[in-house]
């Protein structure tokens, strides 16, 4: 039961222990980057995880039983993980962990607290609703396998460009609000691991994409469309050009707001939705 646990903070746990725990429980975004303690430390910095405000539960055997990650940025909060070891699930630990995350956000006077949950995880969605979180929007992870064949040859080609130069005016090239992991602050810290691509129309840069390799996959971590341009006319040929350059790799687009025009472009190009997530937000006094 939950009372058998000793509650501490993530800051008091060794990096290696936290990395191993998160790897064992399996956490999507985290697994892509926290194979080692060094990777996890870099990821925490990128996502503004406050280790002193992030709760951790230790069992009677002194092994980690639960870890919650609280990110905070510009007075806002974000739950980066709500992870409970298999042996402790269904015993009230998830509810206690979420309660401590909400309490930490209140203590820090954060204006809001955002979380994500899989559309198919009814238990998690109910837990967040019980804690006062409201449904905000849907996020879609898209992918296109090489078995689907090559896309039509576009007008124009993808040119490789320095990612830093591409994102100099990042905010103006996005219309929908990005998820926490896709905000400029999160992306900026990871630009060294990305390759930048752009496509021109009438001599002007019309759209860009940031990519990184992940095994046999090419992960598209960001797409920007020039101000005043239409995503169908700009992002579509860029994605076609990228697929032609990397025809032997699966293209994966990180969870993207369903309401963003890019989602319609991806659907038209034969990308399939591999994962649906809900973004949830808690408002109110304190947060």
C-alpha cells in the first residue's frame, strides 16, 4: 500500500537509478533519449525539469517505486512523467504521485499545469479528470513506412541548412501552440543533434524541417511554414522531398496538434496516425 513508501524528491536519487527506472517502466519520449544517466541529465535541462520539486517514492527495499517529473517554465508547469513500477500499480500510488505533483505546482504558484495521456488509457484520463484536469486538445504521432512507396517528385528540392539559422525567427513560422517538448526552449537545446532542411519557392524559403535519426527511423521534430504561406503549398513539397532523400527509412513526426494545418498535409501524403494522445490542463487557484 501507498503508506509503505518513503516519499522523497528526484533530486535525492542518483541519476543512474532514475534513468534505469524510467527505462524499465517505458515512457515514450523519455525512452528515446535517456539510455544513460548523461542523456537523462541533458533531457531534464532541455525540458526544464525541476528535480527538487519532482516527487519520488522509495519502497521498503530502497528501490524506486514511483517518479513524477515536474517541468516549469515562465510560470507554467508540465508533468513530464507519472511513472509507477509494475509492482506498485493499482495500489493508490498513481493518485498519490499526481497529488504530490499538483501540490508542488501549487507551492510554486504556477499558473497552469499541463499533462499528456494516451487516448486509450482510460485509467490515466480518469485520474487526471479526478484531479481537476480539463481536456484541451488531441496530439497525433504520424508515421509513413518505406513500404508505401515513394511520394511524387515535388517542384523544388530540400536543401540542408544550419538548424540554428533556420529557426532564427521560430515563433513567426508556427501557428498552432506547440506542446511543451516542441516549444522553442525545448528545441533550442537539442539543435546540435538535428539536421535542418528547407525548400524554396520563388527564391524565398517557404518551409523548413528539423530531423534527427533514431535507428532506422527519420524523426521529424519540427516543421515551420513561412509567415503568410499555406502549409499545403509549402510543407507538402518539403515532406515529399525529404521522403525522396530518405526513401529507405520510416518517417516519424513527433506528436503534433491535430488542429494544425500540417496534420491535414500529413494525412494527404499517406502518413498514418500511430498514436493518439490527449493534452490536459489544470487551472485554478495556485495553478
